[in-house]
């Protein structure tokens, strides 16, 4: 993510970073890693999409006065495709009255 945040790419420029939905076609569908510490987080889901958001408009002070600026964090949100309701051929996010909905997302951490 960090490698491409400043890339000369119109969608990245317009959003100030990532705010994109990606199709899930493999498991794990996303892996975040920190080469310095060796920490890694893998995401496994039964959802058809994952939204990647890189705190594009963050400018806040947090606990102990630590400042969190633009692109200082990342959110990975498993979900349906954002425009699914307008594309009946895509997986649909509808649950009828009386039906139950269940989805599972696993976050696996390793070091």
C-alpha cells in the first residue's frame, strides 16, 4: 500500500489514497505485513469484496498527544460490492424479512 500511495494514478489522486473495493477471489484475500517487525495479518472471508481505505482525510491527535495524519492507518472492510443493487448479476446484499444472515471474516495474526 505504501509503495503506491503517491503513485500518479487518477483514482488515488482523487481519493487522496485508497478507498477502493477489490473482488475477493482467493484466500487469504489480503495480507498486511511489516518487514521491520515480521508481524503479519491475513484476512479470510466469505464476502465477495473487501474495501481498502487508507485514512485519506485523517488529521487528529490521539492518546498521549500522538498525531495521526493523512494515510496513517488502513481499514480493510469485508463487504458486498458497493454498487451491487444496480447489478443483478453480482452477489446481492439483500436479506428478506424473517431470514437470517451470517457472514464470517477471520483476521489471523502471526509473527
